[in-house]
C-alpha cells in the first residue's frame, strides 16, 4: 500500500457518510482507496482468491484487494464494484472504474485506522492495482476518498472450472463468473453419481473428496444473490488434473 503524507491522514477523520449526492438511494457507499503491485500490476498476481495469473484469467489490472469488512472471509472473491474518486479536486480524476475482487488487504493492528491501518476493521477499503488507481486518481495522492457500489460482473465466455488436486481430492478453481460474481455454493455430479455439495477450501477453490476419475463432470454454481447455473457434462470422462473447462454463464 502506498505511503501517504501527514496531510492525507486527516482526511479519514473528516470523511462523512454523504458523498457528492450519491446517497443511500443510489446505492453508493463511502470508502477509501490506495494502490499496490507496481506500475505493471505484477505484484497483484496470485492473491487470496486463488486466481493466479490475473491476465490469463481475464481479470487484467482492473482488480482490488478488499479490507476485512468487505472480504467476507473470501466469499466476496469475484464480486465487482464500481468506484469513483470523490470530494477532492486536487487528486481525483473524472473517471469511474469497475474492478473485480481478487485479493485480501490484511489489517495492520500496529497502526491506527487513520494512519496506515487503512484495511483494519471496520473500514471499507479498496487496495487497487496501481494502473486502475491511476485511471481514477493521481499517483501522488496515495490514498483518496471514494464512493462505491456493487455492480453485475460482465464476463466473456462461460464460467471456467480448473480441476486440480488428485484422486479423492478434487480441488476446482472457479473463475470468470458473471452476474453477482461471488460464488457461495458449488455442487458436482459425476456420470455415475448424484449431485454432491463441494466445500470451499480457500478463495474460490472448491473441493470434493469423492473419487470422480473417469467420469464426466457437471457443476452447479450458486452466487450470493441465490441464482444458480448448471454446466452439464462440462468435463468429459477423460479429463485430467490441471485442465480447464468452460461451462454456462449467468445472464
């Protein structure tokens, strides 16, 4: 996270709930944003959601690490947010960005909330990739007040299922999820089994301890809004670990 001057520290104390007319009626919420990962966003790769290379997964640099209050122990991974810099003409640019939650911004209990502990509970905070931050605010700002709201995720192609692990430990990374974006439940069905719930291992990696080798696999993905998409026989019977398959998508 960027280091900011003492003048910026006072902003947190003065930040109020109303934001440039974007009140509760419009769904806008007050927060702050910083940046990390370098000018090429290399430092944002990987992360607590388990997505790995954000370029190859289609997320690019429009990504954010969420504070504890927003991360929801990883269940918010994949959710999308519209963000705009507000209330500071010196540092804000007239641009609205849309980002995907791909990482966790951990709290720093050694620092106060208004002087470096930006991601401490109960603060709503976005640690953005540097490129997307700079499209919304000037680099020298370091930290800026923002308004944000949840928005539907727009994705190209189907939901992707990457099957990792080994026999009796199927670890499926789920990416490229449209709509609400944040997966809250997954079930798997082999060609010789019924539907079985999977458990979330970490981030958006979901596991099943059932032996599924040699079976075509179907997945049912449910997001936080309660909607589900079923991808029938998305993986053929001859699938192998390390492969990725594309299924249905939220519309």
